[in-house]
C-alpha cells in the first residue's frame, strides 16, 4: 500500500514538472496548431470578399488591385502590431474585427496571407508570418 502511494506521488510530481508542449494557435504553416497554407488562403479570400470588399463594405471589389492590396497589407501589419499607418486603410482593416469577434489576430493573418499570395506582394513583416514564394 505504501509502495503504491509512493509510486503515485512520484508519478504526479514527475508529470507536474514536465514541460508542456505549446504550439501557437493560428500560425500559417505545417504542423500541430497551425493552419495549412491552402486553408489560410481560402479563409483569407472569404474574409476579404465578405467583410472588406463587397457591396456595403468599406471597399468595393472593383477597387481591390495590387496597389490597394499593398496598402491593405501594410495596414494589416500595423494594426496587428497595434500601430497606425495613418492610411485610410487602417479603418478598412478595423472592420475585420468587432466586439463579438474573438480571433482578430487570426483574421488579420489569413487576410494578409491571401493578399500577399494573390497579388504577389513582397511586404516587410512586423508580426505576421508571411512567406511569399516566387512560383516562377
């Protein structure tokens, strides 16, 4: 009986001090806790055309070109880093999140990923993971 209690206590202590494995939630890439690039692109495209560029949205679909995408990507990076660029696109980007939305960071990240992939942008990254691959 004493031996069982000792083994149980030793096991609990051992697992209590073991480091836990933590993966970032919402990171784009491969592996546990990450969004696949294909899924991130699809989610970013969906959010872009449902929240940012649609009828009744702050931006019209016809206004979204490479230059505007570059401006939006810069604003996404700034808002993600809790800064401001002073651009009118900062307000457009803020429309991605509201009081009822809990996953703002993920939303910013997938829209940024979509814009950089779709328009082949090479923007500097402050906090958002971004890997633009030249497919040529």
